[in-house]
C-alpha cells in the first residue's frame, strides 16, 4: 500500500497550517519505543524497508487531492501546496535486524516540517508492527535452542499484509521457512508445508491418504498423524514409508495433544521400525514459552511450526512507540507533559563494551563503541540499494551473541537500559528550561 | 491484496494431489471459532466482504504459475489444472455486524475440494482478524455508554491493511469517525483529527499555536491542551476561543494524566468562562476497561479517541478459529483428535427467544427462531451486491439489544453457549462412529 492519504487527518491539518504560514524549516522527528513490554528483554529493529519505500514514492495523486478538496474541504491554496510535496529529506536509522532498547531512536527523519509531519502515521505503523513481530520471533529463536523454526502464522495474522511482514521478519531472525507462498515468492524464502486433517478425512482411510500423498510428493512428505489416533497414525506412517521405500526425506507432524510425550513415543516407534532418519515436526499453539518447555524437556522434535501467537505477538501485540519532534528550525525541542518526557536533538546510539549510550549525533563515540544509526536517505534518495534479509539476519545473529543472559531469558527477562551521554543530558536540561519558559508565557504567568 | 498465492503451501500440495487423482467432488468447509477468549462475552461477525471479493476474483496469474513450476517444482499437469481453477462454489455466511458465539459457523464454503481447500488460508485470515477487531470495538461501544467514539488506531495497528479493516469494523459497531484518511475515503467514513504536541512545540508559545490553528480551521478546532501543563493549557484555550469568538464548534483534547480528574477541572474552567458548549475530548491508551471506569465515574468527557489497544485487540489479539472439512462427496466428516472434536455436516444457526441452536442446514427452524446463515454466493457469484457499513451497523445494533446482560459485561463476561439440535447431534454420533471405523482400518486393528 502506498499514497499520501495513508495518514491521520490531524497530520494533514497540521501540514496545511504550516504550509499556509510558510513554516517549512527543517524539523527532526525521532521514532523510538518508550518502554519495553514486561515480557521483552530486547527489541529487534524492523520495518525500515517499508518506510523507505513509502518515503521514496511519497506524493499526492490527483484523486487524493480531489478527495481532500471536495470531501474534506481544504482550500485551493492548500491543495496546490500538497500537490508539490515530495519527501526530499534525510533519514538516519538503525538497520533492520539489530537489537535495540527503550528510548533508542529506531529512525530519525529530518525534513521541512509539513512533510516530516505527514509521514508520521505510516512510519510509526510499519516500524511498530514489524519490530513487534521481529522481537517476538527472536524470542522463539532463543527458546528453540537451535531446532528449526517454520512460520505458520498466515491464517491468523492481522490481515494478509501482516502475514507478509511476519514471513519476512521471521526470516530475519533465523526461521528457516514459511508456509506463506506469496511471501516466499516475494522475499525469496523457502516455502514449507505438509498436509491438513481435511486431506486425511477426504480419503476412505488414513493409510490411503498417506499413500496417495507420498506417491504424489515423494520428495517432500510429512505425514500428519493425529487425525484419528496419534500413535496409530505413526504406525500407519511407518507402514507406508516402508512399503514405498521412502525413509530418507520423510517426516511426521504432531499437531495436538501432549507434544513432548507424543514425540517421545513416536520417536521410539520410528526407531524401533528402523527409521531413525524420519523427522518429527511439531505444531499447534506454539510460542516461545511452549518451545522453551519442549526443548528444556529434551523432546525429540526436529522442527517446529510456529503460528498464531508469534504472528500477532500475542503477549505483547504492540509497542509503546512514538514519533516525537526533537528539533525545529535548529532549536531543540522536548515535551513536558506529565508522564511523557522526551529527549531533544538529533541523536545517535553508541554500542560499546559497557552497554549502549544515547547521545547526540555529532558526538564522538565512546572508546570501542559503534554507532547504531546510519544515514539511509539523503535528499529523499536512498544512500544504498535495499538491504537483503540475509544481511539483516547477519546483524541479528551478531547482536544476539552479545546480548546479556538476563535479556535473553524467556521468563521474566530484564532489558538493559541505555545510558544518556553528558552532552545529551545537558541539552535536555536546556530544552526543558526553554519549554518551561514557553509554558509560562502560554499560561500568562 | 488478491491472488491465489495468498495461501499456505500445504493447501497447494493438497489441491495438487486432489486434482491429480480426479478428486473433485463437493466439499463443505465450516469456518467457526472454537472457544471465545475469557474476556469476550460475544463476537461480532466481520470480514465476509473481503472473503467474497477474494473468491470472486480467485485465479492463478501466469506469473504465479511460473513461480509454482520453476521454483516450487510442480509438474506440468498440475500447473495446467491450477490454470483452470476458479471459485464456482456456494457460500453461506452470517452477515457482517451480527453477534455470533463459539462453534457457530461464520461461513460455510461448498465447492470441489481442490478449490475449497485452496481458499482456506485467506478466508480464515480475514474472518479471524476482522471479527477479532469488531468484537473488541463492540466492547468499547458498550463501555462508552453512548459517548462518541473515534478510531485513532492507525499508527499502531499490525500494518496499514489492518488499519483499513479497523476503521471499517469500528464504523460497523458504531464509532462515529476515524482518524485514518485513506479509510475515510475508501469506506465513506467521517474523518476526524485534532493536532499533535509537535504542532504546539513548533510555535514560540502554546497560545500562538492555538491561535494559528483556530485561524486556519475555524470550523473544526480541537485544542490539545496537555503539551506543557494541562490546566494552564485549558486557560490558554479559553483566551483564544474568546479572543476569536469561536465558542460554538470548538473543543479541547486531553491526552495524558488522570483523565477523569483533568476533565472535571477542565469542565469547570470552561463553564466558569461561560463556554459550556466547548466539548472535551479524551484520548491516550484507552480501551473498554478505561472507558468503563471513566464513564462509570461520570467524567465530563464528550468524545473518546480509542487507539492502539482496540486496534490490535490487545487483550485477545486473535481467535481460536478453524476451517474444518464437515462434508465430502455427500459424506459427513468429523475430526477426532484429542482436544479438537468437530461437528459434521452443512449447518445453520437458529436464533430464537431461548437462545441459539446449531442445527443442520435443511432443518426447520424452532418456533420463533431466525436462521443466521444466508446464501451469499452461488456458482461463484454473489447473490447480492456488497452490503453497506450502515446495514452491518443496523444488524449489530439489533443483536446488541438482545444480548443478555452477562455477555455485555466489560469485566468477566459470560458468553452464552449455543445448543446443538437433535438432528445435528444424531449426525455427529454417526460420523464419529464412521471416523472410528476409519481410524481402526488405518491402524490395521
């Protein structure tokens, strides 16, 4: 989806007011997550690619302008001003796949304030959602302890576009395949899938269903064994596998019941039948908590299909993300309102041996520290071609290695907190004093 | 989004196997929710319109077929068979906006089994997600006790497509407007919006920001008063409103802090200033629980902006929905596996004075009962033009009236349970006996 109407009405009203008043000095907005959900020890940055695509093609089509004029009643001068708008600003961002923490900017936009404001809604939407999913899927990776993971979420994600993002972000954090065929095509992922219970039920017997499927797909068969009785199903699979001489690349799938116990029994049946290479695949309501229990218990499962709970990030389906004005016309800006204090200025995050420090963009990095934000767009053009999923994954793997144990925990993780550099703290004090003066003037005191 | 690749790989494998074997007798699949989340006393049917659009245009494009052939390795005969597939089946469904309960089919598809199977993923995705959101938003309606609600969710929904569905389904359950401009255009909704903190911060003072905005949009101003100090902000708004003589259609918005207490203080300031017609608008992390507290406490708030928690259905972000084969080639089908027993046959739901009864489609309705499922597609064509949001809303309002008090409760609701008709119970017994025979044959016992 694209288009300048992918925005909230108030963005249009504010942009219209700015344009009318000739207020078009550069504004910097910072997109970050204020607090992590209690069940998250870290986040994984995602959604940048969608943002850059959106910004690259940002403009109002004639039919957009007609709607704004005829239905929403914007005046002709505003419509004219909207017609000319493009995104020609600068974007710094944390590359996809990197680990990020609360208050660390994922993305900073600098552009004339009307357009920098207009793009808020879409940028927030994409970064929030994709980071939510990447972070949840990363926890599944940790809980799987090296066992292969496959994205099975398509049927219950919050829409089909969401399913595409889920397939893409799970690949970024190391899932080996997706059931989602359109996503596999679009992003060059491996498509994976077995059979449904309905397939078994459409045949006179389970055995006939297995035999038919094995004949039709001899090199990619996984028999779903729990339609009638799981362990009987395993024995039926053994008979068909032997009969057709297909032991090498086959597997069975468990999709209900006590997966750990059924996997053990199934493994024993397969081993006793001389089929140690037949793999056991498990699915059905899995998330990182269930994966953690299964892998801790040493259940003999060779791959997991992870669906709904991961695909909507069921225990934390959104993030407390914001897109805040931090500088306008060279002046650092903060918000004072009660529980929502922000940090001013264009920022950088420095990741060093003793943790992360949020500082100002111009600062020298602390010794041994690496800046997380890189320029990804200048004058409205990407600085580099779109990154690949493999690159994002490599960044994720490197950052994951360095994450402290308490952040990686599945139950009750503790998120590290980024420190604030001295220069940023000083700027924040000054900007707060300035904001208080403005508040005082505004209230006439 | 459209296209036959919006599916899971296993659907393609099963369809290919069916096509190869000439298995194309009619199958009926039933889409229903097995259990309601504990925090839901009812569901509101939604997503049908997207399903019918998808089915109407279902086909494989040449580039889809190329991918299936070249990358996924389907053989030429299968590709040829896929090329000819269209959805020419029958669909019965509960119209959007109606209240539904656990185990009640939201939708039943009857078509040759290859195509009826292929469409599973997309139909489940749309019905699950849109019903999830409509049900959550309906609870917000109940909690608001007649106060106007506006959809503010776009920035943190799970993608932009999700935001469109949220705007549409919230309108179905009686939200009066949305902040989402593209959705307002697409669905003919009222767009609403105020201003962001960044707007205030971009001006030298709050007062100047208010004055500028009021001059630019004299007929739709809502001043956001909590950027610096909320009650000072209210007083500033009073001054600007008086100065510009704009009391009639104006409002103020509270977006942080203790909304009930701030609303009372703000109301007093406005009333004392002789501005009783200035409306108070509240937003910021609201969901049905917060709305319930605010309206119970009698907070003088005239409209609520409801965002993220509603837009992702934060306390229940998915439903335990399934798409189950219930009949194939005239034979009723059930699944036996442990915790997932299903009911066979083509069904109907009868809603009468003593509650809902799930029966068979051919049954006579119990006295005074009304059938919920209606034929919406025959031979692949819609039986009627697309319904309007107003029609869905009228159905919702009528069903809401009849919902028992315990289902409408915000905290610890109790969902009514549908009864099973005698004819359906008898068919279920027979189909279970048949399935047990098949399981016995399959396991060689």
